[in-house]
C-alpha cells in the first residue's frame, strides 16, 4: 500500500449560526485506509464529510486533498477524480433508467453536449454494464431506477462511483435506510470494491458493530471534537461508553 497522504486536516473549524460544528480538528488519512466516523447525532460527522467533499467551506484551518489545499481545486473533472460521495438517500434520479444514473459518474469528464446526447443514446454503455455486473445488477440496466429496492438503488449508486473512479470515497450513512441483512450486503460490497480499486474510504456510520467489523480505523467525534482516533482493535468498550454517554443532569 502506498504511504501517500490523501487527506490532511489542520485545525479545521466550522460554525453554523454561532453553533460549533467542527472544533479545531487535525488528522491525516493515508491512501487505501478504511476509516469509520462514529459518534452521537450532531457530533459533526456529516459536516466533516461535506467539508472534505467541498460542499461546506471551512472557516478556519487548512484542508489538504492529495497535497493540494481544497481551495486550489476547480469544481469539475479534476476534483471528481479525487473525491466521490455516496449517501443514504442515494442521490439518484428515480424517473430515469439505471444506466443513465450509472453514467452520471462520467458527467464531469463528458461535458454538457455529450451528457445530454447520452440521455438519448447511452455513451460508453460497456463501462456502465461492467460496473453494474460488479454490483450484481447487470439485468437491471434498462429498468426505471425508482422501481428498484433500497438495497438495489444503493448498489446503483456504488456502480456510479465505480464509473467516476475517485481516489477518495466519502460515504455518509450509506446503509442507514436499509434493513440489517441488506445493510450488511451493501457495506461488505462497498468495502470489497473500494479495496479492489485501491481507493480511500471514509464512512460515517451509526452502527459501532459495523464500524468494528468492516473498518481498520475509527475516528470518534463528539460535540465537533475528536474524542479518539485509533486502529479498530484498540477501540475499547470503555471508550465507546464515554463517547455515547449523555451529559450529567443537575
């Protein structure tokens, strides 16, 4: 595995209407790492992912993606090759065929004209078919996306990411809306695909069980701060109790 640092945060902070969302976070993530973000609701997990995705500007500190400040990236082709996002809402267009949602992973490279033409005559169809075959949905290529189950739609979103081929995959509660059996299937598949493509994965996840089972490193956030950042095997039950303990009343 390469020792290249893909993400480095230096004292990054973010406030929303006076409320601290992220408070002076510092960490670095190497290429190929599988990192789980855990913590109570409102701890800052989604804000951190959105900051790395360039969707939420930080107010203080420095966020570096593959040796370059995030501010140095122009939105579009170059950044799309660095960072891709998958969410629990899937971010798919339900009214169009599966193949078009998968090929949306190519939009940053294609430009407007080719993208519009692809809605009429799918471009690079073999690329989409290969990705769908990898997630077990090659037989669904022409079906309307909204007719698929939640687990199938999340696999379409994974196929779209495979077509995009970002170096870093950010997954924001990717299995929260799925039942436990489908959640395990989707999470195991995501980990396998990311590993095969030597990508870096950062996932916010509510399930501590899944975090321990599938990820090699756990970063715990609480009140916008890092409570601990450890290899998974060093995360003790006492640390987890402290993470999820409510403030004493009185």
